[in-house]
C-alpha cells in the first residue's frame, strides 16, 4: 500500500515489481478474498497490472489481466466480502459466465457490468483492461432489487453518464488529496444511485455535463455536431443542454474551444511531411482562415504558424523571429504551470 503525506491510499503491482513467472501468483493472492482464479494460458505468459484506490469506503481499480477464470463460491459469501455492488467498465476484453440461477454475466466494452457480490458465479475473462468501482451495499438505494448480473448499454443515456462519471473519477484520483475522499466517494455513489434505480432517471446537472463534454470530445469530427445531437444521445430537453453549458458560454462555444484545442495539438505535433495550416483548420470545422487565425490567437496568445513544427521534428520555433520564439517559450512555461 502506497500513501504519501496528502494523497489517497493506493495499492499497485505490475511487471516492474513482480517477476513474470510470479505474476499470476500475485494476481491470484490479491483477488483471493473475492474470487478463485485459474489460468487459461501458460503461467509464464500471464501478465497483469493493477492500481487500487481507496476513497472513503469506495474502492476504484484499474486492472489489466491476461485470460483467466473466476469463480465466486459460497465460501466467499461466508468470508464477509458480500457487501459490495461493483461497476465494471471494460476498455478491452470482457467477462462472461453465469450465476447460480438463470442470470448470465456478459460484460464487454459495449456493456457496463453491474455485479452483486452477494451472489456466487462462475466466469471466464478473455483478458483486457477494465475499471472497477466497488460501492458498499448500504450506500446503494434498493440494492436488493438489482439483478445479479445486470448490464447497461454503454451507449445508452444511462450508460454514457455512468461511463463518463467513472472516467472523470479515475482521472482525478492521481492528484486527489486525502481530504477529498469523502466528496469523491459521495459524488460517485450519488451517480450510481441515480442510474441504477429502475424507477427514476434524474442525473444531476454535473453528471449530465460531464457526460456531454465527453460525448462532444469523441464526436468532434462531426462538423454539424450540436444541441440536437446531445438531446438525442441523452434523451433530455433543449433547456437541460443549455443549462449544462452555461459555464462554458454555451454549447457552440464549448465545441469551438475543443476544436481549437485539436488544431493546437495537431499543429504542434512533429511531422515528416509538409502540413498546411488551412488543411488542419478546415478538418476541424474552421473554413475561414482569417477567422481561425483570430480565434486561435485569442485562445492561445500566438499565431497558428508559430506552433507548426519544422520538418523532421526539430525545434518548432528555431527559424522564427526572436519575438515569436519568446512567445512560444512563454506559452510552454504557462502550459507546464497550468
């Protein structure tokens, strides 16, 4: 367990700390309170890495593991580890199996798993990476009504919001302070309760905004992306969309800002081939060169041409004037400090 003076408790293991021939043994021992695991590949071929954060009484894990079997037996149910509802979001691979009754377990990158650890099951994992969130049962409203192996369509309104909330939580954990644990846990518990209750679907404005922001970033190549797309994806009213983006100056303003950031990233990336600024701008929806130049300079404080790297990946501003070089240096300093 690693804990710095102000950070969250985190348990990690991986290939740098575990010899390859012992990786499965460590994975098996780490997960033993929850599952019996078995190999589906030769021991020397199994690979796994994991990071487990404890935030208040909620556990958040990012796990990569090779192909293996998992069995949760009645023995586990007697060991005091039943007090969890787990959210499983697979980025690659998945888990398939069955519970003792007729319920099936089928978690894939397109299906978010909702697994009640109060029920025994047998399953196999094809290997891959997943984010798990374990929430104590007593913090879940109506936990007893949750199907043992329920899954949410990841691209449904509920699925999109839960997926975005978990992704945002994971992104915040590395820099979070111990004093933030209660609030972080409360946020994700509120989200889970809102989305798992079959009788209601009333996401908070914050959860809806986070999910919509993620949707926009994933669909910026759609040059007609707008309010109607968000309404269709999240089954919400136009006024709800507007309310979520008030702090960004509106939906169009947020989309424009994200497209400017994409242009910045592309223009600053080293390249071996000539690249026209106009082509980059047009690709991200800026048809008017003069308008793009004004927007870019207002956002970043320098012209698009100042960021375009020279061929071969040399210093991007080596051939520019001292003034331009100073501007870029100042921007780099600002970016590192932000």
